[in-house]
């Protein structure tokens, strides 16, 4: 199994020189945030920058990329971490996926908790027409995004939570076919205003703040 990797810094470099984790967290870390992949990290980083520079810096220091929806891998890494840091805490963030997707056991490793998105995927929190428009710098007289959401997107939270949003943002996905150019998830996240960030994301960040000892 390949080693886990730490999240990229904002300038594109990685911790550890060769871009791979050697099984150790960043020096002095006592709280670790596990995410499924690089896109998850980039979206969380963009939202955190919108909300708090201190939170963004904290995320950069503690995030570890699993390389997929692998709660058991997070538990294995966390148990090894606890052999050196007995007071360590961890939080593993997972997509909900389909309603019948397997859930991680309630307790996989003492001190490691799980956060499962209320919506199906992390990309589901990008379904904000105004942010998509800003990310593409579309003019106010271009109605395509709003018309698409009125025609194809549900209005209620339950409906939005059930949508498989990944294909919408995929290369040659529905949004690209509609608009004639890629709609990049990280750019949409960076274009979001703080007030457009979903309550589920804020709930995750509240747990991160508590884990790293941030009071603001």
C-alpha cells in the first residue's frame, strides 16, 4: 500500500520534500484531519481561507490525504501515531456516497472520530449558482446557470443532498457542455462568499477549531 501524503501547501509544494508522508504528522501535531483526496483538501482549504486565515493555516498543517474512501486506512495510520503521541486526536472526513454505502464502525481507534457529509459528496456543497458564475466571470446578462438550476436542480435540502454532483463538474460533464468550458471545483469554492458556505462545512470547521485549540 502506498504511503499517505500530506496536503499540498497553497503554493503547490508538499510537506516532507518528496511529497509523501513517512507515517509521521507534521512536527508537533496532536490533531490530524484525514480527507479522501486532494480535491477534498483543496475545497476545504478554499472555504477555510474565506472564513479565517488562522483556520486555513491550521488545516494546512494537519491534513493527511487517504487516497480514497478508506476509513480503515485512517485508523491504521492513527493507531501508529498514537504510539508516539498518546494524547493525539483525529477526525476522518468521508463522503456519504449512496445511502446504502458502508459506514465506518462507531469506534475504529480510540481518539479517532468520523465526520460524514450530510450531502452525498463534498462537491454537492458547490451547487451555488452565483459562485459558479463568479468562478467563470460570466456577465450578468448570461442566464444559462440560473436556468439550468431552475430546470434541473431541486430546491430543497433533501433533494440537493441526494444529487451525485461529481459528474456535473467532471471533464465534459453537464456544466461544461452547457457553458462551453470546464467548471473547476476549487475555483468555485474560492469564489464563494463566507455566507454561501454550507452549515455542514461550518460544522466540520467547528470540530477542527476545537481539535487544534482555535478560539476564532
